[in-house]
C-alpha cells in the first residue's frame, strides 16, 4: 500500500467548514486507500509564530480533536508530532548540504510570506528543507497539496533524486528514497459568510466545526447573499451566492430536491432569503451534529487523545530511525556503530 504524508501547522485550534471542504473531507476518503501519516507541524508553525509558542500545546490538542471528530481513524491514520522526531532536523541538515541557496530563494512560498510581513529569517528560507525531511523520513510516495505547495514537493523530488544518485543504497537494486509525487486535487474553496472569496479565521467570516447550533444559526442569518436583491419578490442570483454554495456543499442526497426547488424559486423572486437561510442553518447543523458528538466523546477522554498522538509519533519515529540509518549507511557515515 502506498504511503501518504499530509498535515497542518498548529496555528489555530479549530477547523472551519472551509478546512473541511478543502482538505479534511479528502483525508477521510484517502485513509481508506493509502497508509496515511498526518503531521502536526509545530516546528513549521514557529517559522511565523515564534513569539506565540505557548499557544501551540492547546492548538495541537484542538487539531487532534478536529481530526478525530470528522472521522479520521487512529486505526488507519498515524498522527505525528513533528517536534518529537529529532531525526527530522538531522536529515534536514544532511539534505541542506545538497541544496543551493539560490534554489531556496526562488521558492514561491518564500516571496509570499515575505510579502505578508514575515520576518526575513534563516528559518523561513529553511522551510522547504525541513518540509523535504518531513516527506522523506517516512518514505512517503504521495503528498496531497494544493497547487501553491506543489513547488515544495518538486524540491523534495529533486533532493531525493540527487541523493539516490550520489549514494546508492547498500541494498541491491534499491534506492534510499522513493520519489514522492504531489497529489493535487481540485481543492474547492468555500467563500466566507461575508461573501469574500475565502473563509478564514482571521477574516471573521468562518463557521467552525465547534460552533454550537445557536452560533451556526446566528452566522447563517447574517450571511451575505445577493446584493442586487432588495425585496424577496425580486429575482435573485444563485450562482456565486454563498447560501447556495453551502447548500450544494453540505446538503445530503435527501436535500437535493428542496435545494433545487429553492434555486428555481429564488431566481423567480418566489422565496425570501430568510426562508432559505433557515433551511441552510438546519442543513449545516445536521452535518455538524455527529462531529460535535464525536468531539465531545474525545474531549471527555484527553488521555486517549494524547495516547493516540504519542503512539503515532512513536511509530513514525521508528520509521524515521530506520530511514536515517539507511541514509548514514549509504553515505558511509555508519562508522564506529
């Protein structure tokens, strides 16, 4: 079975509906098809949140609860805490010796972070090297990423190829690193409740998986719809309308007929925003209720959540140690051992 590595930086402690549509939903599907590693990248978080390290512990707990509540199964998924794998930093140093500075300076994510105001530190430049080590240590075959992250996987591929060519494995006919492939899907973007093109925590336009029934209803009733529609009897636009985008994304098979009917009525000015929004709130709460219940179950068992993360990290560290031993053997660095 091919192995996947994906993950998140613990810069927030609760996922929103946009995170679910953009990545979590796909991960739940992928766990049935691949051996899945999910990395909680707390070292990467320090790149832009070095002054907020004290928040990482709670954010890590929040991520774990979020993963488990949406259906990621610890029997199928290996959850890994990055900072507990010292092998990552060791491999990162080794592959940094194969990396030209100019290559790092051309990474598109670097320019984006600098434009966003991130401090121009060595750690920021080093980010792709550390990410390559994250991918290569568990010998991931596939890395699900958005198009904006594809360059990091391509960098990792180049490093793996360069290392394999320089240091053939001592094992006959084998190479140390498989060449990872980016797994790029059409990642949908959910608009915010304010109509902006993307939902985001810092934009104050998000509905969180942890929101209560009442919070969801309040946010939905305040949602942006069609600015050209003054009265309920005015013909409205469905395309690009966040209310209908959410209905399409979260409605069940049983909701399809009603959603189709609302679309037809809306374009003819036969139904008001309030009625459609009330229906959307009901749809979203139906979707969120099992997630809330599962999260509450795990919140009541903090020792179990910690155990899942510890056991996953221990498993990942065992794999990392094996990989690093292979690296050193291939490089003839296993002297006096």
